[in-house]
C-alpha cells in the first residue's frame, strides 16, 4: 500500500504523525516552518486524508497493522513525532522497530487512553463507547465534536477551533473502518509496561489544560522512559503545536539539536 507522504526541507528526517480522525494537513504552518531546519515528512495514516485504508488480517491488531505499514514505507532511521493517537502509534513503532526510530516525540499523547484500575488520568470507558456509537450515527458531527474537546480550555480556543474545523475535511473524509480501528486502539492499547524498554531519547510534550490526555499521563510516561524530558506548555490544551507554535517548536528544536 502507498501511504500519502508530503516531503519538504532538507537535513535530518522528521516524520509527523497526526491524531485520530485527522490527516497530515492538520499540522498546518508548523510543518513548513520545521522544514527550514529538517527534512519534514508528513504522513496521512491509512484511511485518512489521501492514504487508502488497510485490512487487518489474521492475528494482527489494528495498531500493529498501522505500524507495519509505516515500517515498510520508511526504511531509514528518523525522528518520529506523534500527536495524540499518533503518539501511541509512534511509541509502538519505537518498541517494535528500534533501529528505525532514532528519537521519539510524543505530543499530547498517553500510553493508555482509557481508565484502568489505578489509572485515572484517562477517559472513562463509557465516554469512549458513546463516541463510538455516535460515530455510527453521524461521523462528521462526531469528528467536529471531537475537535471541540481537543481545544477546550486552550488559550485562543475560539480561533483555534475555527482553524481546525476549516482543515478537518480539506483532504476528504476519513474511511469509516479507519475511524473504528482508531477508536479500538484507543480503547484497547495499554503500553505502560513498554515504557522502560524504550531506550532512545524521547521528548514528551503536554498541554497544561489538556482534558483528553491529561498532563499527568505525560508526566507518568516521562518518569518511566529511561531517556526522556517533559515539556508542559502553559495555556495549551490538546493541540499545543497549533495554539502555542513558538513554544512547541522551541522545545522540539532544542531536543533535536542536542
């Protein structure tokens, strides 16, 4: 399968992976500005944007199927920056293909999206189940509602929401099977036990006001990853690279230029 990838700039490769229901274009001006220092690769995940969907076969999970597609498409060592669901995908990729991922950046992400016994910094399972049911009734309205949750409480919330809504379907609507698979990953994936095994350098970026992936989850990840630093961006919610691009790029560039 041929994933849609947009490439710009030159230098060390930096791959940007978007979140659930989104596409590579959601990175906005951040991608082009990073291309002044790096060779930036922006991917549309399977079934999103301009990438075709994939069929999950045999015993493979949806998460592993996506990682396998990425590992096949990118056969070089690169920095992988994943936002939200993209961060969970990047984390699994780093664990399963450590020679391909030289550095990892997790943006507004978490090793476990849904609450578990002893794990409260996450979404309630019933809330995610309601999202899945709403997706079946009206996927477009559900995606727009999800955007509102991402920016809730952020500085510049109204303007940020307008930008996200304008970009949401600019590459067409995502494949329904891909949306469902993404929710299954969020529901079922728990990578907390894998964190101590990720020995490469990691930057964990969190929004101070993020309610979808609370900063406590990012702090948990940073404390258990062997070589990690944590950056909490004040005034940001679930899309800190859009609401606070200067702070985001400052942290990212400092990490990558070490």
